[in-house]
C-alpha cells in the first residue's frame, strides 16, 4: 500500500512539473510575441526587416531563405504593435508556422502547407534576355519580375501542379505548366516568348529601361554586393552602349568612363589614365593577362572599371595602378540557339566582319557553346600606317548538376600594325610649346608600312564553381596568357630642333611574354548572430615572365623640310645585327592571401573589412649571353581595404567612405659607393567619400565622390659629394572629384554623362619635378552620350545618338614646359534596329578636331562607319 501511494505521488509530481513547464513555455511564447514594437522602414527586404525586429525584440529568427522570399521589398510602418501581429502582417501565411523556443523564433510553413521555390529564365525568340517582364503563379499572389539577365526567382509557392504566366502590358501572355516540388528548388527551362515577343524586344532594346545603368556584378568585390552596398566607386560600360556607339577599338570604349583618358604604351598596348595614373593593361574576367593590344571589342560583354588603389583583391601587377583597374568581361554562352553576323566599313579603308554563334550542345541545355570571331583591317589618314587583327574566341560551359559548373573561355588574337612615339629632345632648340605649333605635318608619318609590329596573344581561362551549401560556394579560376612579338619595330622620333628629327628604332625579334594565374575563392553569405556577413576568403598565385632579344638603333637624323630618306626594315635589321642584340629572360612570382567581409551592422549600415598579404619573389633578369641573373629580391606587403556604407533611403541612396590601398614592388638599388639600398614597396593610399544613388524606379543612377590618393615610398635622386644617390622618401598626391549620371528620363531616351577633376602632383621629388603635375594627366575631363529610340508606330526601331568628350590640356614632359593641347570630340549615330537585323551609321570627330595621344601621335580627323547586322 505504501509503495503504491509513493508511486502515485511521483506520477502526480511529474504531471504537475510537466504542466508548470508547459505553462512557462506558453507564457514565454506569449510574452515575446506580445512584446510591443515600433518599426518604420522604407523599401527594405523582408530579411532586413527581420534583422531590425531582432534588434528591438531581443530575439533571433531562424528560417530558410530558399523557401521564404526574404528579398521581397516591404515598407513596414508599425506603432506600438505586438510582435506576433506584426509578423502576421509581414509574413502572411508563414506566420501560422511560427514556433517559439525562448528567444528563438522558428519560421517555417504551417503543417499541411508544403512549399517550394521556382527559378527560371525568360528569353525572346532570338535568344536575348527579356527584361522587366512579369512572372506570376496563377491563382496565387506569388510573382516577380525578370532582371537584366532575364532571370526570375519566386519562393514560397504551394507544392504541386502550378501554372506560370509570363506577361507584359500590351503583349500576349505565355502560359506554361510546372510541378513545384516540396522543400526543393525547381529550375524551370527557359521560357520563350511567342511572336508578340518581337514587339517586347523592340521596347527593351529601344530603351524602355535604363539600359546603361546595369552595374550588378560579383567581379568587382568578388562578392554578391550591389552597387549601393559597395564603398568603392566603379563604372560599367556594357554591350548596349558599345553597340550604339559602334565601337571598333577600345579607345572609343574608354571615353565613356568618367575621368578616363585613353593611353598608349610604346609597343602599342591600349589602356587608360585613371585618377592621374597610367594603366596600359586590364585584367580578363578578374585575372591578370598579357598585354592585350590586339583584343577586338567584339568579344566583350562589358568593361568594369574600379576606381582607386585595388591591391587588396588584385595584388601588384602591371594591370593594376593607384588610379584603378579595369576588368574585361568576355561574352559567355547562354542556353538557347542564337547569334548574329555583321559587316562594318568606313573611312580610311576600314573593314570588319564579325560572327557570334551560340548553341546548346545537349537536350537538357546543360552543355553550352559560343563562338565569337572577327577580322578587321584599317589604313590611316597619314601618308603611311595601317592596323589589322584577327580574333577567334570560343567558350564552353557545362552545368554538371545544381552544385557544380565548369566554364572554359579562350581567345586567340593576332595583329599587325605600325606604331611610333614622339619626344621633345631639346626644349632649348625647339620653339614650339605644344603640338599644334610643331612644324610637323598632321598627316606626315616619318616612317613606312615596313616598319611595323607583328604580335599575337593567346588566353586560356577556366573556372570551376561548386556550391558547398546554401551559404557557401567555392570558385576556382585559372588563366594561362601567352603573347609574342614575331617582330617589333618601335620607332621613336625625337625633335632636336625646329627642322631636324632623329629616328631611333627598338628592334625586338622575337619576344615572348605572359602571365599564369591560379586563384581560389570561398564566397559566403550567412548570418552571424544578428548580422549578415558576405565574405570572400581567397588565395592566388601569379607568375609573370618574358624572354626577348632587343637592340635599340639610332637609324638617322632627317630634315623635315626636305625630302624624306628611305626608312626600311632590311636596313634596320642590318644595323641591328651590326650593333648586336642583347638577350634577357625574366620571371617574377607573387603569392597572396586575402579576406574581405561586408557586415550588415544594421539593415542600413554596412562595413567592409579587407586585408591582403602578398609575397613577391624574383631571381631578376637573366642575361642570355652570360647565363647570370641580376636584380634578385623578395618583398612582402600588407594591403588593407576599409569602407562604410549607410543607406538613408534603402536601395535608393547610399553615403560611403573608403580607405583603399595599392602597392608596387621595387627592386634593390646599388648606390655609387657600392652599398645596396633594399627598397620598401611603393604604396598608394586613398581616402574617399561620396554618395551613390538609384532613384525614380532606376531612372536616375549615378555617383559623386571626392578622393585623395597619397603615394609614399617613391624614390628620388639626391646629390651627395657630387654623386647621385637614391633616396626613398618621395611622395605624390592625386586628388579630385568624379561625377557620373545615367538617366532614362522618358521611355526611349537614355543618357550617360560624367565629369572629373584631378590634380596629380609630385609632392616631394627631385628639384626639377617638385610640385609639378604628372605627364598626360589632364585636370578636366567630361563625357556625355544620349540616344533616343522611337518606340511606337511605323517608325519604331529608328534611333539616334549623339555625344562628345572634352579632355583638358596636359603636360607632355615632366618639367611642365611642353603641352598636349585640350580637345573636344563630337560624335553621332543613326540606327534602325529590328528583331532580325540592324542598320547603323556613325560619325566620329565631326568637328574635325586635331588632337594627339599620350605618345605624341596625331589622331583621326572626321571619319565615318556604316554597319549591317543579321540576327537569328
């Protein structure tokens, strides 16, 4: 009896304890959901709204971004509202599945409500992305719009058979059935719009969207970071603008970048001056490539220009300077059959034929192939000179499964051209103080077509992407870039007096050069506590090399007022052999590790924290005649990058500040007393602040910023006991403002404009340079381009574009005595764009302005291009 009563008491106590625990849990659940919240946010994502609620309520939300549409834009406005009621309004049916465990709130579909996630793409009949098209699930409130790539993503769709409806006002809708799988992502095959989609495509192509403002890219920060979230300023020149301007060479493309001025290396490589610093080479899909002079713009999808020192992610190489780095993004395969063929002809015997073919390789459209190819030739407005190149660029992608994807991208380019530079050999004997006053004729070349260059560049690039989890992915990149000069006759004309010019030629026969880079990135997007983190952890290895035979020959001195003596390759080669070639070989390697984290401190406040460690090693240059190396050294560098972004109006306006760092390795110097000075890396440190905006439903986009770049550890010469010693205390400052505006004020009208002011001076240098401006660094640069398409009626598809560039005067030599005069270019185009063909006419330099490039070479007077394109 006694044992029986004890057993009964134990059961009673257990029941009471369980009841008390249940009441406590219920009370805790009730109390946290009853907590009063005041929240007012404008145009934020559901995820950002939940983060703000976590801060106020002192709780943590746990949910699946795969099933719940956390990127849906909302504008919560609640005053003293219970958290539970607020969540019902914010989350809809998902609020019925809430479970509370202390301060942890689990959000999942309520029982009996199986949900799934649908992803897909909408394309026009010619295989192009259909932009800003509405996609919805029939009979539900679920839907969205396609982005600039034609992609859409809809979450939290009831599982089972559903009907997808694709529509746009004024056009016949397309309906397709789909099975939504429970708790899974269903990837829909591309939806092809019907014949009415031709009219839709005309609207899209004609500019019913702000087509010049598409800046979303993971290349810039190597993270899924929007432009307004990035504290670094960057510009993107896309295919739409290149097409409108009928771009046939990269210098025309560069003129659309605020503050950029086309620049030319001695061997002919084309680059740009950014924030006062010359950069001759870009990177290719984020990796370092060889000098890429011959590259034809037809293989490009876009060019991304990062402003300011970018050593933290891009390291130290000849593709990055303190002014910035530009990334050439090549065309990639897409998952429908399509393409085009075009022919362009114009002034000075210009002709170019190009083809772009894309096709799925298998029925599942997981294996894709694309081929771009072009042949181009051009004469000159001068008495001698020419340029030609041929490019073949195949690319192949394979989506193995939902996690694994391969991409192989190749371009093979060969080119031949004439190239020369001009120097002012004696300022005391040359009376002119700018190019317009030189006695040289504008059309006088001083050489012949036999003194030229023959060059080729081969790029093989590969990428492997693997999705490790819903929050992490691995990205492995490899680039083998090899170039060669079959021969290079680089001529330098030196003005000795008002009537005499010396002609000197550097003969490189042959030369090979290149880069090999291997890069590994781990990219994450996850919650750490209440803060969102977007992280890249990376390492890269880069090897730069060259092997060359070179001799510089003083060919002759000529009187420009008399008949010009012959200048031919046979005689140059003979003089070169007599003087003797010098052979050298070089290899430099760098290994870097880096990390970057963008932290959402609040939904509107973000911080970027980044750091790179880099180790550079070289044995120096090998003299092939002696078999000995000279100039070996090893150097380590730390490169930080910091930034803050605050969005007073989320997704519309951001205020940012940044600190960016870049570095250049410097070899030891042997002093006159035979001591060795081990140099530190040269650093460029930038402070910048400004605003970015994307207003009026993406109709007005742009940025305004002020920057200050301080260059330290520069070398200079100091005379001690009548001997020239190297001292590493030189400094330089570059500061200025930049403005970019991209607008679509009315349907059909698109405008892109920019202005930049830059002051780049030697702060501490040798006496002759102290306080002087850098060469070829104009203080004022402006650009504008506006185009308008007719969208309706019998004339729809007709468009007109016009614009211009202003480049202020700059100094041609370091003592700031001889000027490159300012110039203004006016260009215009007329085009007729239809789904199956496009006709275009372009006029360049319509004011027939005489102007000179950074090498002192006269540039094209007024010239015209006409193009016809057939599409399928």
